[in-house]
C-alpha cells in the first residue's frame, strides 16, 4: 500500500463536529496535524503494508479520519486515508485495506486546531 522508502510523512486528523451545521452531518473538520518521526513513519508503513486487502462493510462512515501523505526522495507522494473509528478502512486510491490493526501515531509536534466548531444559530 505504501512504498517503504518514505523519507517523511505528514498527518492530518479530521473529526466530525459534535453539533454539525444543518445539512452537513457528514462534514469533517481538521482538528490536528503534524509530521511523524522517522520511527513512526517506519511503523505506520509496515502496519499499512501488512493490512489485509479489501474494504470492510460498514454500517456508518468513520467519525474520525486521518489523511497521511508519505514523501519520497524521488517520485510522487503517496496519500493514504484511514478511518480511525467506526469504519476502519484505509485506501491509497488504488488499494483498499481493512485497517482494524493499524494504529495511526500522533505526531510529536502535532498542532491542535481546537475542538470542532458548532454551527451558529
């Protein structure tokens, strides 16, 4: 799913607001982001590559989703979207995997974006 030669990775965590705007029940809001350490990148690549192929069948969408962009010394970046609750799927756009055993690390320098906002009346 992810080539092993990644030199860095950036994580963005999106969560569903507790009180979404009308008509936006599935909208996700960026709540945290940051760069993974080298050890975290290696562990996440190994975990994603070991995940079984195929998508889970889910009753509902994930309320929390992580996008991870892996960078390489040459060639294009690889982006993987991972559901971290409810529906634990991972996809790089070409391959889907069951991510129930994948743990997405919190970047050591993660910038907290604050709680997901509530809509204005």
